[in-house]
C-alpha cells in the first residue's frame, strides 16, 4: 500500500497540522517529512506539486495544502 506523505517545516502551524493529521489517520499510512531538517527532499516535494507547507500528498498524487506555514521558497533560504 502506498503511503500519504505529510510535508512540514517544523513551524507551529506545521506541528499543529501534523498532530491533527496523525490523530485523524492511521499513522502507519503516513510518511512525515520535515523539510527544515531534510532539505534534500524539497525538490521531491516540489516535483509532486507542493507549493507550501504543511501539505499532505495523497497516494493518488493529490496535494492538499493545509493552512499556511511557509512557502517552498522560504525553505530554500
């Protein structure tokens, strides 16, 4: 089974969204990626269509942007 991917940057908005997502969904079905700690994954996220974080990429490839914590450009700096 393919997992959803939850991208975030560690900001308060992102952490709050992560807590909510993990409570709503089966945590074993989600890969959590902290882009602030693993900048090598920024390009992967952008290629999937992530424009800002927090964002959830579903197994079918849909990108669900949740609230607004930071743009991808902010993470590159």
